[in-house]
C-alpha cells in the first residue's frame, strides 16, 4: 500500500514544477525521503519559499526560481531529468473567472512549454495535474473518465486543454503523459489564507483563531476530499506506469463523498469549539460561488487498473492528520 516501497533507477532525477506549493512541496519531500534527486521549479507566485527551505541542505535537492511561461526556463529545468511532475498552475475557480487571460497563459501555455521541454530533453514520463473541474455540469455520480459535461470556468477550460495537448504529445511525439484529475486535495502545508483558500484549511484557521467560518451556499454540496498522501502515491505510480496507459487522464481521489456542512461540524467537534451559550458553534452562510460544481465523487477504478493506484488514506484518517498539523503550525 502507498508508495514507500516503490523503486526507480538509482540516481533518478525528478523535476517538480510548482514544487514550493502545497502538493509540490509534499512531492519533493516524499521523493527525497525515498532516496532520489529532486529539482524544484517555482516562481513563488503562489508557492512559498518556507515550504521548501527545509530541503535546502538535503543531498540531491536543487531549487530553481523560474516561470513556466518562459520556454527557456523550462528547457533548462528539464536538462538531465528522468521524470517531470508538473504541478505548476494557478488554482481557484472564482479567481479564474476574474483572470481568464492569465489562466490561459499560465495553466495552458505554461504546461505546453513544459511538455515541449520534456520532449526535447528525452524525459521518460510527464505526469501533470489536471482537475475534477473538467467534469463541469455532467450530473451523474460517480464521475467517470470519458463522461464529461460543459465546462463551468476558465480554470476548468485550462485543465481540459492540458489534457488535450497531452494526448497530442503522446500521439505525435512519443512523450508518455499521464493526467491526474485531482479531487479536492487537502493536508499539511495547504495554504489557509486568502480569499481563494481551500475550504478545509480555511475553516481550520478561522476556528483556531476564534472566527466563525462562512459556508458558500447551503453546505449540502459534496466533495470527494482526498488526502495528500494519496496524491503522492498517484504521481509516483504514474511514473512507473506502462506506456500503454500514456496519453490518458485518471481520477485521483479516495472514492468517498463528504458534505461541507458535515465537515464543518466535524471540525468544530474535533476542536471542541462552543458558542457563548455552550452550544456547538454554528457557521455563517453566504451565496453560492459562481462556477462551482454541486456534487463531486470519483470512480477510481481506471487509476487502480492502469496505474496500480490503491489509496489507503480515507477521509477520517486524513482529516485527523490535517487537524493535528494545523494545530501545531497555525
């Protein structure tokens, strides 16, 4: 189970783009812990230097400050690299609606630059972050690859475009690409601050600082929340996948379904937070967020079959680990 026993050729070099971000920094740490080399590329626009400072003295670690929108930077970063784990992108559906041109330049053209650099440098595997947002308004649950709806945001468009370009790079140029459709990843080092913070770290920060969180909508929307350890496993197993699986996209989740209101109450109960009358603290409610999908739950059978993905961190185990991390670090 997991990824601790995975084996790569000795002295393998992984390039993690967006490596100073939440998912990227966890990937860097896991690869170093396995005994392989890591080159981290990040422009620090959303990633944080503090997320990777802990690796600076570790053998086999290298940091490049650079932007994937610059092809020359991508070419240099890919020199001598065996595996690319492309996590560099701007997230957030609402922000993408406000900044469509930037999302096109950063999430689409930046990823295309990385694919081209990987191709020219003879990279073995190109694994990239896609998103459950590509399912759009397709109403059926669970979400299954090949059954997508109308896209609801520029962010979703950018991720779907990445998948289409990846197919072309596998078909025409022989680059083994693997798209990972992440479903609501959470865990240590996820940024709890800002207007676009993900819901779990944002709730935890607010509750730990005596604030009352606001839930967008009625709280009855559901998500397939996926702990970071499962995502690390998926990335590393994709690097070992057969070429027959290349050019495709895969759901990466646990396969569960949690409702936002239940998560809120679970966090309040776990932290023992009461209102002034000694009752369980109730949330505030705000308007629905534009572009949001109401329900999300993943069929992960394709990733199980073709990548050997076998997630062993369910929501309860993951949320308990996340609570402990944020209590110690906020």
